[in-house]
C-alpha cells in the first residue's frame, strides 16, 4: 500500500522498515533540504515532521509502501 500522508515523521519511516537511526537521519537530511528551498521553519530543533517530497529528495523517488494503514 502507498503512503497516503503528505507529512512524514521518523516513526512513519520506521513502520516502512527503516532502522531507527536511518529514519532519523532521513528526517535530518530532509529538514536540511527544506531549509535550502527557503523554508527556514525547518531549522528548528523541535520540528520532527517534514513533507513527503523532502523524504523523496533524500531517498529518491521510490514508492513508499507500508503494511499497516493509518
């Protein structure tokens, strides 16, 4: 099943099968991508949710699928 969310956190990535450290690293890299795009909001330490497009910019345009529906 495809991920239907527009905003993603590290727990969502873990549910897709990424190890905890990798999931958090993807979020960090996605936040940096969003800052480069001009969204300074994502510089905040407590921001832990990023757009799906930022995740795809980090891991590529692969289809994210999950076994559990949210």
